[in-house]
């Protein structure tokens, strides 16, 4: 693909070489608009779509949720009984009865596999398409959310295009998602804290006094005038990020739409109860409010105290009694996800909004027994031998809802022990392609320039999963 304005960022020296009558005569906002217009052209243009990615940080046991194997031996089989669902032939486990009751509104993919055995590598494979099986400190490729934000960004929006409600950021000091060479301007507007807390507020949203808004507008106008030459000449990544951040902050501070979208007190108490009066439930409710208000990309990470002692789904025996941990977190997880999916359909958002629920990998089918490293929620006291399941990138299950896709499907299969994919294997590149396809991004032909100036495909060799495309 030939280099376009979307990927050409001239340096100060190049501005002087080109002459101030050329590119140098453009103010930064105009230049950024050219970049965005070209990026949108390469991505196939705008489309009224959105995606909510629910991320199970640490990796969920597929055998104990979406891919039960009731006939295998107790070396593999957990204690949870399989239950029937609304989908013919689909069994889930008793841990997720609410999801079983609405299985006609989602499809289960049981056959995702990759080579990233550590949390950083597995997350980077799934979220950025990095094929390296080794862990690394952070992403060398931008993740799918920041790529989509880059290709579809619009600085005039009253709301951010990409919001992380408890965003996907790190795992034990490793950065597992991020913008890499696209720069911080395209990373999410981050919502932290517990949305269920009575005093919860999203800071810097919606000034409610007209005088404050007018004073802010005057200050921004003055600042823009004073900085015009600097902004016209300096197109460094840091300056672009600052411009983007300033515009985003201004829009958020002055937008009544933003204030309303982030305010969960606008919801009826019955709706809040339906999602669950806990952190995960209210994160999902906020995600629904945001896509309904026009945000295109929302991630929400399920971790923290609702997971058990170590705050994630990494159910090694040293961390958790795997089955106690799953039983502890399942009611919160089941209710939040089921309510989100039902709400998307009931509000007529099911063509627009694609909901994906997954973590970086599955868990070992064979149960291990190791001494706990410490007592707490869902874990025996230190030294107590308890069951666990370890990392398993060779098989992972996930669910997909909305997005105009055909639901009530079972896609792919693993062998009788749940160890390996035996039918319809898909990988991270296919996962990425499917989400890009829903967002109207031409994943086959779109490239972005990396740090060395080399065009890099946003999807390397993958294809959108045909069963999950509208």
C-alpha cells in the first residue's frame, strides 16, 4: 500500500525543506484532520458500530464454564455439573445459569488457540497480534483498540472514541496493551475506581456552570492563538498527543452529553440491580451507557476483589483453590454478562454493538495440586494443598453477542479432554480481523507505519471468522 498522508508526519527540518507555504502553512488541527481523513479512507470509511470487550484477566477455565467435558475422569473434570441451555446441543456448567438461559443471544467459540503461554505473551498475541511466544515488558505493536481508535478518531466528538472502564493495561508489571508506535493520543480514556461505590465520580466530566464554561473557552482560545506557530511547526508524537488530550479534555469538560453518559445515577435502580450492585455489574452498565451515547470502543476488565485472593482469574493452586475461586466469582460474572447481553438486545443495539467476552487463554484440563502460598478468599491457608489449573493457550473458549451476527451457534470443538482444538481452529489474527470487520475497517488492506517507517498490516494473515460476521 503506498504511503499516504495518514502515515506521513514531517519533522521540523522537513517543514523547513518543504517551505512554510506548503505543509508549514497548515495548523496542527488541519494537519491532523488530513491524517484522519486518509486513515478513514484506508479503513473503508465510517460505520455506525461499536464493540464492548469484557476481558477476564488471567484466563478463565474453559472446562468449568463454556466447554464442559462431563464424561472425562476426575483428573480433569471439575465438580460443576453441566446444564442445558437454549441452544440445541450446547452444555454450559451450573456456574453460569443466567448465561445458559439466554444462550440464544450469543454464540460460543470453543476453538481459539495460540502459542503465548505467559500472561504477557498470551495477552499481546490476542490483543495486538504479536506472534512471539515469549513474554516482553510491553507491546511492540499497537493493540486492536488503539488501532481502531487511530483509524476512526474524530477530535470534534463530545465523548472519547475509546474508553476503558477499568481498562486493560498491565499484568504484574508487564504492559499487556497499549498504543506502541501510534503514541499515547490513541490510548483509552480511563475510568478507574468502583462504579458501584456510593461516592463514585468520573473526574473532569461536565462543568455545570455557564460561567465556568465561558472562562474555559476564552482560555482555550487564547492558548491556541499563542501556540499557533509552535503547533504548526512541531508535529512530534508528544505534541500530537498533547493536542489530542487538550481537545478531549475540553470536550469532556464542556459536554453535557459526556456528563450524562458517565453518570450511572441516571439509571433506574431496577436496571442497576439487574446488572448487579457490584463493581463488575456496574462496569458493564457503564459500558452499555457509553456505546449507547456514541462511544465506539469500550473495554472493561474483570479483576480485583471479586476474583478472590489474588485478584485475577489466574487459578494456579498456589493462588486459589480453583473451584472455590470459580464458585465465588461466578455469580458476579454470570449476572453482569447476562444483563449486558440482554440489555443490548432489548434496547435495539444488537446490530450496532458487538460484545466479546474472553481472556488471554484457557486453563489446563488436567487438575494440579500444589500448596497454597497464602490464605484468603477462595484459597486455603499457606501450605494447604489445593487444586488448581495452570495456563493453557492450546484451547480457549469465548462468547460473542450482538454485532448482527447469527447467535445460538457452537463454533469449533476441542478433544474429549479439552486439551486441543480438533475442529475449526482460529487464532489471534482471526480474532482481531473479526472485530475490525464489525467496525467497518478493511483489515486485509489497511497498513500503518511502524517506528522505522515500514508499512505494517493491522492483521497479519488472519481472516474474520465467517460464522461471526454479519
